[in-house]
C-alpha cells in the first residue's frame, strides 16, 4: 500500500496550488491523485468550442506565476498551455498518479490516518487535501425519453471533437456560461441551431483585448504584471458593494449597462429582446460576459425556445416541446452545468466515530472557512462550501485557503500532534455568520433560483462578501477554534 504524509486529490488549479505550496514549505512526501488520464483539471477537460475564461487573465493566474498572456480574457487553449507550463515548471507530473479515481475516504482512528480507496489501489496518508473542484460532476436533467435519442449526445464538459458539426441540426440545452460561449462558436457552422433557454441570464459587454507585442513585453516585467493585477482586482472587488449593499447600484448597473447591451446587440429584434431580458435582479444568477451571444440568437438558422415552450420529451429523432413542436436533431448538447452545491465532493467520506460526511451535510454542505469540518481531522477542502465568488478570480480564494491549511500543518508540528480538527462550536459559529451575511446579498434578495443554492435553499456556492475579508480570516489562524490529537 502506498503511504504518504499528504495526498492531494485533483490536479487542477487547486491541486497545483496545494502541491506547489507544499514544495515551497519543504514538504516532498506527497502525491496527487487524478482520475483522468491527463493532468490539469477544468481548462484541460473543457475544450468545447468558444471556451474561455470570464475573468481577466493577469488576475486569473497564480500570484507567484505570471504569464505572457496574448489577450485579456484567455481562450481555453492558452489556459491549457498555462496549466501545463505550471505543472512542468514544478515537476508535478512525477508526483501524480493518473487514471486513479477516488471512491472513498475512511479515517483510521487507531492510526490517525486516512485510508483512500481508489479504483486501482489503496493509499494511506496523514493529511488529505481535496481539490476535485465543485465544477467537475456534469449535471444532466432527467427529461422524459432522454436515453431514447439515437443521434449524438454529449455534455459541454466532454465535447466530442470527432463529431462534425457542418450541416447538422443541433440543440443546445441551457443558456448559462458554457452555452453562451458554445452558441456563437458553432452557429455559423451548423445547419440549424435550437437553443432551449429555461431562464435568461443578464449578459454584459466583454471588455476583451488582444495584447500588442509592446504590451506583452511590458507585462513580462513583474512590477507591471502586479500593477495590472492590482488594478483589476480592486475594480472587480468594488462590485460587491452592489451585490451586497446597494439595490440602487444594481438597478443602475442593469439599466445603464445590461439593458443597453441587449438593445444595442439586437436592435430591431423586439421579439428576441423580450425573450432574453431577465425579470430578476441582476447578479442573482451568474452574469455572463459576451459580445457575440445576442447576435448569434439573431441568425437566420437560430431558434430560441424560452420558458413558454420547453422540452416535453426527447424522442429517437429529436425533441418535442410543450407546445407540440417537433424539432428534428442530429446532436443534443447539454450545457446544463454541474452538481456544484449538494455534490461538493463526489465520493463518500467516513470521519471519526464512523460519521459519513453525508450525515454532517444532511441539511446542506458547510465547513469552517469553507475548508475543514468537525469530526474529519486532517481533511481540507479547496473551493469548498461558500468559497465561490461571482465577481473575481477563484484562484485568489484558493491561495487564501492555502494560508489556513499551511497554518494548520504548522500547528500540528509545533504542538507535536498527529491531527487537527475544527471544533463543532467554531464551525457552527462561522457557518451561522456566513448565512446571516448571505441574507444581505443579491443571491438571497434577488428573485431567482440558481445553482448557487442547495436543495435546502441555502446559498452554498458563494462567499457573501469581499475576498480580502476572506483572505484576512484565512490568515488569522485561531488555535482555540481547533482540537489537536496527539
């Protein structure tokens, strides 16, 4: 059986950040478990047409690893290059087991270690850092007849590039972030594009730009890169004022920016303007940045189905709508997102006293700093409950979490202990605070349902405040909030 001090689960940006921080701390006794046959996570897996980041690339990168970006909002290919650049620079491949899917974690109380069951072999470790990510388990709505369709079907998360789109009749189910990128990318190639939109999203102008050779030369200078990061960070962080503290600013934001963007993009298409204009508060769902989505809806070969005419049934040849319209199809693309709230971690975990994580999360997923749970010693979750953000870079939060994780490791070493766990009292106090603050945000006050919410109605995906506030809490390690096992 393979045994390590620390096992990192997942090799995306979270796993890379964890591994690099461990190396910088002088810890080499660790490995990374990756379920796929390649490393890299999101930006190596999601290669659908049009895939790109929606946060400015100089900020959507590790603070310690700047990069020579070719444009402000990097496309998937460049993000994959960056991912592999980081992996190779820090020699993480030699630390990684590919094709190793974690099936279960089990705390061994007599050894104060975790037993990691995988589909290949078992591992033991003193610590586990889960970085499988919340956007890793694709969600498929359970439509009537879903499995009867005889054409091609796949999720945006697993795009089949061998399928030729030219001349095909295609349906895209969904209208969120992935759909907003796929639709403009394929509309001119396919014969007919049918979009099934349950709820429209607010869409804003995407302020992208290609960097000139001179600009890229400047960005290679660390001081300039940091200056761009600093400016971008604070300009994005200011949006929290509207999301949490000012309905007036949200209304101004919607009227002056989003509505104008709709009317400018669709001009004389009043029918489409009505279909794509949301009836809920801006920010309640994820805001999409796109200059090409609305023009794609206006193409002659595009059909937009809204809530008034949804999918009633999927047949062998296509889709039948609630109004009886038959839509013949060659391909159905599911752009229907992920199980990112109730399915924060996709495998079972058994903690102290044989407690399943499912029992602790029976009402809703929760964690101290979104990172650790009582009765689950030495277990840390990157991008866990209430660590998501809708306005800035997720990598900022991941790096903040690593401050807390490294402080936890230091506390164990300093006190000559075997394990550390957050107390129930501390976790409950933190979670109560988070959901009290959440009541002030647009994610609770806005009149919409979104994937940010769990089945319980609690907003699980988002952190209800400024990310610098989260960073401050993550850096302020409190030993009194923890119990040590010696």
